[in-house]
């Protein structure tokens, strides 16, 4: 389970988010919606340990009831999926997948995991292809499996479907949800799209711009 307790976010003297708390069970996706500039992506940055220096935040992050907010980025074991797949353009699809698999794993086992990922993607014949030779939907699927092959403890999704056309979007959303459930890790999605949130079949929080009068 991923938990956030009493999260508050400031940009200078301006408060963006006040006293936000939530729990996400393993295999579940919590969706957070809200207008641009409200602090959704900054929340993901705080959870991953990459908050921009001009922002300040407080709040306790718990993973399986253990605090991780004081840990380094590398120690948090977080996976991040963004608007663009960000596949390495100089690597083949197979090399992209192999790059994510922990190096301490035996070489043969790493190769087998990458091969199984290609089979799951239906891209066994594209092992030597480069990223720009794949469709947008194929790139999105490869990016997700590459992220999961790194064995993250939780997953952050920052508008990962926004650049896909509607038909691809439906398919990729279903694929992402199935893989999160299969990996049995908690995931947090930020989005502007109500259909994205609905497709994740979990709880949804609608963040509102902070005003002092809104404080409970």
C-alpha cells in the first residue's frame, strides 16, 4: 500500500495543495484530476523525490507502512510513466527492455524476461526495431513494460494517454490497468480526462484550487 499523509505544497508564498491524504492498495489505481497549475505533477515529483527547488512541500509518504519521504530517489524504487514514452532512440526495443532489468539478475534470466515481455506485447518480430519504427500505442506499451521490468514498488502515471488517439487510448488504458493488477503494486494517475480516470476503475480525487476559505 502507498499512503500519503497531510501533504501540503507551496510555490513561494502561494499554497497550492493543503492537507491532502490518501491510501492506495496494491493492484489499485488512484486517479487525481484538477486544472493545470494546481500541483498534480508536483505531487508526483514529491512522491518520486524530484520536487523542483522553487517548490516546498511537507507530508509523510508510507510504502507498506514504512516511511520513504526521507529516502533518495534511487531508494524509493518508483516507476514513472509520462506523456511521451521516452524510449531510448539509439537502442532497439529489446535493448530498451533489457536496460530496465536489474543487472544483478543472471544474464540468461534477463534475456528470458525481455523475451517474455516482447511476447506479451505481441512484438517478438520487432525485437531489433527502433522506437521510431513502432506506432504510438506500441511505444506506450513498451514503455510501460520497461518500467515494470525494473521492479518498482509503486507506479506514478503523469498523463500517459494524452498523446494517443481515442482508439489507441482505450486499448492502452486497458493494457496499463491489467499490467498494474498483474504486478500488484499501487499506482497513482494524474489526468485531465474523466475517461482516463474511469478506465482505471479505482477511486478518483478532484483537486480544487486552494483558497483559505476552502480549508476545512
